[in-house]
C-alpha cells in the first residue's frame, strides 16, 4: 500500500457544500509584574476561544507564539526565558490532552527553535503544527485555553507580554442557490397573468 499523508485523509465537503480556508487568531495579554513571582502568577488560565456563527470550523493546524516572553533578569543566566505549556479544553471544560503540552510543540519561530528564543514573534503568520485527526468545532461554539508557566521566579522584573493562538483549518459552508424559489416564481407568474 502506498504512503498517504495524514492531511490527505481530512474530511471533504459533501455534495452541496464547500470548504474555505480560514484562520482564527486569539490574543491574550498579561501585565507588567515584578518579583518574587510564582509560576501560578505567570500562568494565564480560562481564556475563551469563541467561534464564528456563520459556519462550522475544522481545525487542522495550531501555532502559538508569545510576544516578549518574560525573562528573569536577576539570579539567572542571560537570555533565559520563562517557558509556557498549553492545554485546550472543550466547551464543557474537559481537557483535550492528559496534561499541559509545551508550547514549543505548536510551531514557534521556524528560524530559531532553541528555548531561549522559542517564542519571539517573527514577521508573517507562524508555521502551524498539523493537527490530525481534524477537530470539529461547531459554529457559535467555544473552547478554552490555559497557559501554564513552567517555573517560579525568585526575583527579577518582567515585561508586558501577550499570547497569540492560531487555529488554522477550513470553514464548511452550504452552497447557496441563485435560482428564485418556487413561491417567488409563482407570484411573478400571477403578476404577469394579471
């Protein structure tokens, strides 16, 4: 049997429907803080991910970035950053994974994947990590995202920082008919006959 990549096995739009590429982008911000700081204070939980009401979304890739990930500037080697893990939960609060996943697993800067610079913003849209099998997200539905800091900091000053979560996939729309309905056609015919 010949090799078939996972992405080739994603669902296809049934007859009368069509898919359109789409990307959701959510941003979550955390303010400036100063040490001593615990991991729980650095963590950002219960971030809502609201989906549009116009069409169902099929998640096929995820990317996550952090602008200016907070460094610890005292009692630590230079250029060391606080690293974060992520957990996604469904609309009922049930986790999709058994634990937190390192954000580096969700496609960070393609030019530099070392931990010290893993989350620096790069120009353009980030390269997403494929998600298979695709995740069905109903229109007007919601999910939750939790960002958990890996370590506690004894001392130091921190910058303002923000999380950016990218969901890449498709929206599935039902095809629209441009033909007049039978009721409209009947009314028009009556008008002409009159």
